[in-house]
């Protein structure tokens, strides 16, 4: 009975993507593709971040975030933000970008355009239309695009006997700066993890990224666009999050006002990489004013290393001593080196090495650090005329 009823039940009618998403068919000399356009005012808040921040971002900020001098004149308000949805997550010559989303500032609006191929034969037309859009830009922003999106697009353009129009653009990949800023505090630096933790964006009914290739394959087979419409929405949010997080990252280095000591430590390291030592030290001092923690000890060691390089050995010793008091084995090791080679207090040096093996944060049992400390312990024992002890 149930089987017969199922056979008689009418099959669900496929709904074309054109009926679900407001867009237009675009024709060029390579064929046809589907284009979806939208825009928001720069006063639009994506979660807790307003896109109006683009109007105040300092051109120095991308340089600070990357540590690369060519970004000293990078202008987010003149960049194109790009994200792809593909037929595979591993890349390779068989992988195509069936959807390419771009966003950019245009006056007081943030424009969003999504280039979609409804079938494989539309790829050439999509790439040509995308090229016409991208030729006006010299600055590019992606999230992990250096590894995935851009090599993939370059390969697809080559296969279509064309050249990726942004091959010579200055490319700001947000993923490495995001890791520098937020990995100490956040478990994950994936785009969606960052948007929920930092922007307060909570997606409802979103498509898992790993499901997207199969959704496209199903669409090509059935022409039912219902699941695919959610993929376009996923891509649109990715672009908005990429833009908002880029502006937020710049704001962080400009304001230097991280509340969490882990974030302050990360900011200190970012400033230190580009030799902004006063700003770096300010953040390290904020960490030192917080409760004892791993980043507090790490801050003591970073400040001690800078003091040593600047010739202020007395301050370096004080900082190592403070780290050692909190059980930090690197502080103990550095103090041991100081007492062995500078103050020539071998007994103190040996006690410090022994403490490094038994402290609250003992030296890792394997690797170069442990081997170095074992050799140091045996050498100190020999210098003191004591019989070596097997480790």
C-alpha cells in the first residue's frame, strides 16, 4: 500500500534558480552566465561591525598586519573582496569555480556581485564577465585565497586560454593576519568561527562548506535550485564577513585596545614584527598587568629578550627572574645561561637547570630544548667537580 502510494505521488517539480534568486542572464562573446547583484549602504552593520569603517582605515594598517612593505599604501576602500564556491575542496585541475562572489566600495555603497555558471559550458562566459569586472582593481582581498581561490582561478583562466585579470594585483590574504591577531584566544580561525566570535554573526540554516560541491552537482543534474539558493546566500555572507573582518583587523591595530590579555599579547607580537617597539611594549605591559597566564610569561620573555638586545642586561635578568618565579622553564634556562657565562655563579646556574626539569611548567621531555638543558646540566656538574648523573 505505502509503496503504491509513493509511486503515485507526484514528484517535486524542480524550481529553476532564476525563479528563486533575483538576477539576470548575461551574454558575451563566450556565451551566457547568471549574474546576481546587490548592495548595502556603508552604514550597514554586519553583525557588530559597520562597513563605514572603510572610510577611516589607515593605509598603514595592512602593512602592520602583514609585515610586508608593499602594503604600506594598500587601500581597503579601493580593493575588491573575492570568494569562490567550487566543485571540490582540494583544488586540482578538475576543480572549477562555479560561483565567484565579489564585493567593493562604490561611493557610499558596498556592491555585491555573484557570477554563477548554471552548467559547465557557461564557465568561459563567466570568466570573461568576471575579468571585465576585475580589471578595474589593483588591490585584492581574500581569505586563504593565496592557497586556494587565486591559484584555482588562475588555472581556470589558463584552461580557457585567458589570463587572470588580477595576476599582478596586490593581494591581501586575511587568514595569516587573522591568525596573528586572534589564534591565542580563539580555538578556530576559520572565517565562520571569526564572524561569530568577533562580529556576532550567527548564520541560520547555513550550508556546510563540505556539502557545497554535491549541492552543485545535484543542481546540474536536476535543475532544482532550492538548495543552491542557500549556497548563493552562503557566498554573500562570506563576502560581507570578509569585508567586515578586514576592517575590524585594521581597527584593532589602530586602536590597540584589546581587552583580553591573549589579544593584547597577539597585538604586541604584530607590532614587534614591524619594529613598532613602543606600541609593542605598551601591549606587553598590559599583559603584565593581568593575572598570571601563559601569555604573561611569554610577554616577560619577549620583553627580556628586547632588553638584552638593547644592552639592558639588569632589566633582562629581572624579567627572567619574574618568569622563573612563575615556573616558566625558559626563564630558568635564560637565567642559568646568565649565571654560567656572565655572573659565573655555577651553583646558581645548576639549581636553575634542575628547577627547569621539575617546575610547574617543565621543559618538554623531547626535542632540542631538553637536550640543551641536559648537556648544560652535565657541563655544570663537571665544572663543579661533580660526577655526572645519568638522565
